[in-house]
C-alpha cells in the first residue's frame, strides 16, 4: 500500500508539474505575443503620425511659398511662425487656398486671425 501511495503521490506531483509548466509556457507565449503586437502597433502608429506630420509640413511650406511668390517674401515671412504651429489639416488646406486667391496680405491675415 505504501508503494501505491508513493506512486500515486509521484504521479500527482508529475501531473502538477506538467500543469505548472504548461501555465508558465502559456504565460510566456502570451507575453511574447503581446510585446510583438505592441511593437507592431507602435510602428504603425509612428508611421501614420510621421506621414501626417509630413503632409502638414508640406502644406505649411506651400502656404509660405505661395505668399512669398505672390507678395513680398520678407513681409510674407511674418506669418511663418503662426503657420508652423497649425496642425489641423483642413485648416491648412483652407489657408493654402486663401493664400493663392487673396488680393493682399491683409486679407490673408484676416482669414488667419478669424479662426486663431
């Protein structure tokens, strides 16, 4: 009977160890997958943000160039800092349209001030 008890206890011990190892492996795999997914999502978000910032900067530069070509470059430069802080794509597109259509810098400034 003693041998059966030891055998049974040993079998129980092995079973518990197997479950414990399975849980540990499952946790490790879950952590690894979570890290991989987090890295992938981070990279995707970084790329999207980079693209959006690039588009914003391109439109900002286009506004400055349009004003410089149409009007005096030095005077048009007075808007550079204000344009540089705008990160709303729709607002930048609107300002670009205005920059190529207005008759003078005062008109552009009124539009710039209107929603500042």
